[in-house]
């Protein structure tokens, strides 16, 4: 969302196949889903599976994983769907999940956090498929996990504000270690060897916190096995050399897991100096490397070195001194954190502000947002939005995010009724006309997911919009709408996408 005006309003309210084949698939799906709804029967998943195979691979994999999680799906069919999903996942244009390492809840930063929360990247999709398999065939789940290529996280630059999130990889690694080994394999130290292979190979800052969290947890290891695995992790940690954007994000996240791991080490008979000495080396090697201009805190007491000295350092380790915190150089800061900088967007922002605020600066009351005069102004705003077709300074995907943000903000303040349905139809028309290039398409999926989820949560209030979505003749939209009814995301997960 674009920001402050919507927050004020919220507080005031208390807060590809050919078109003919696709149309036929959607028709069959509609008859299945909505005919079943009228009779109270359970709709078949087969039309949804067929539709998934017409959609882009990342959406198809997501769909099959969600369908396989339904209780009524037999074990053999569940395995079949998850195997297909695992193979499709590799074709996602996004290799890894990302998140904003520079704290902004609004603008591109907040939008992209929600985009990646869909978990449509290749690694997340594969791991979700493995988790599904773990519940029905643990050995097969481990086999598929071992087919995932080694994590190869490219270095970021200071211009980047998105860091990598590979925490799910280590969560699944721990689940497999605990659940997928036979008694014979355990006697042969299978879980320990399995864990050591992965945690001993970490080579990027983004891996440090989730790997430490894994090792500090309740793993099926003897004390001697724990010591061997943690020593492998500590050895790898000392050798990591990464970029400053990744390092700063990772080091802040690693503080608590590393403290927990040091405590667990002491309980298991391993000197915490092994772990904390490696963490000290990790910190110093990055603090003295090239650093970004926007990563060092203004308050020295909040620095990574100060925190380590005051909260981590055992007596056997020397404190990190000033000479060990001087960066080799400073180079740049995060770019792309602001939006709506061109005159066209600013003019639209002014129109939106005038729509939701009175001349006095007070927000338009909820009761005032149901009258004909205000609804007429909404339609005028939507006409202006339809005419706004380009950005004079931003890229096509930046323009998409800006325009979609206004639609989303408007939906937040619109009460149910014909005008709200008109807003939703306008958003749908915009989405149908603006699918971006493949590398950016997961950004386009976010408002599709939001729209389908809203319709499913309010089928009576948004029934006409559901009809529009079913007739959209777009495989991605038709698939997400079907899933929203037959295999919806858990409500708490869906709300994080709004």
C-alpha cells in the first residue's frame, strides 16, 4: 500500500494454452466447484489439477502442493501431486525467497516482502513439496531433499535492499533428520552425517542464523554427534566471506540463535568458545571489509561489535577492538526504497489524498463513504487511473507496483456495495492488461492472490466479482480463484499478504 492516508482511515474505522481451451477448462471447473457448492457435495480436485497444468510452473507447483494437503486426497495421489510439484518448482523465475533487509513497511519494500511471502520461489516450492512428502513417505522426502542443488546465493551490492531468506531449508533439514531415518540408519549415525554434510558447507551469511537455530534445537544426536556437527558448522562459519548487505542482515538475526547454540554446546560438553570464537571471526572479517553507507548504526553502543563484547564474549576470547571494526571502505546505499517520484504518480497521489481527506485535513468519515457524491468521486478517480498508462521515470514493474498500490489502498477504504465491486472490476481489468515479464511475474501474482482470497472470504458480498474472475480467461487468475475455494491458504497466512 502507498501509506499514511490508508493507515489513518484504518485507525478511524477501528480499524499458456489457447483461449478456447482455457475457457473450456474454466467452464468445467466452474460447473464442478459451484455445482458442488449448491448440492453440498465435495468438489473434485481433478478440474483444478487440469487447470494447474495450463498455468505457469510456479503457480502450478503451488496449486499441486495445496491440493495434496487436503485430507481427502489418498496417499498415492498425494505423492503423485507432490512429485509433480517438486519437478515443476525448478522453473520458477525466482530462485530464492527474499525479504527487505532495510526496514520499510510501505512502498516497494513492504510490497516485495508480501510478494515473497507467497513462497513461489523455486527453493520454497521444492521445500514445501518435501514437507508434504515427509508426512506420507519420509524416505522419499529425504531423497527429494538431497536432489535440491546446493544453495548458491549470489553476493548482493549496496544498491540492493532485498536479502535472502533460506530459513525454511534448515527447518526442513531438521525435520528430515528427526523423522526420515530408520533405526538401523540411526545406529550408523545417519542423522549426524546428514546434518554435518549441510551445516558444514555453509558459505553465505544468510545461512548462519537458520543453521545455528537448527543446531540449537532438539536434534536426534548423542552428545558426541552434536559436538562433531557443531564443530563442522563452526569451521565453516569462520571461513564465510560475503557482501555487507547480506552480512548485516544475517548478523543481526544470528545473535539470539548463536547465544542459544553456545548454551547448548556447554550443556553437551563442547566449549562455547568453539562456536563463539568462530562467530567472532565471522564478525571481524566482515566489519573490516567494504561496507555499505547505510549499515552502520549512528549509536556505537548498538553496533555488532559492542553487542558481541557485552553479551556474547566468554572470558577466553578477547573483545573486538576498534581496529577490528574499521571498514576497508564505504560504498553506496540501498536504492529503490521510494516510489511515486515522477510527476504522473504524484498527481495521482494528490487525487487519492483529496478523495480520502477533507479540505480541513480530517479523514473522510466511514458514513460519508457511502453517499452518491463520494462514490461519484471514486469513479472519477478510477477513470483517471485508467488513463494513467506510463511512468516518465520508473521501470514498467515500478509503474505496476505504484498503480496497483492505489487500487489496493482504495479497496481498504471502500465499503461493500456496487462501487466497491466497480473498484474490484477495475483492478481486474488492470491486472489482465499488465502481466509483466517472466522474471517479475510473481509480483503480478500478489494482487491476483489478494483478489481471489477476498472473493472467497466474502462470496455473498463479492459474488459478482467472482463471476468476473471466472470469466477472465486467464489461467493464473482462474487457478487462484479455484484454490481460494477448494484449497485456501490458512487465514493467518493470507492476512500477511494483504
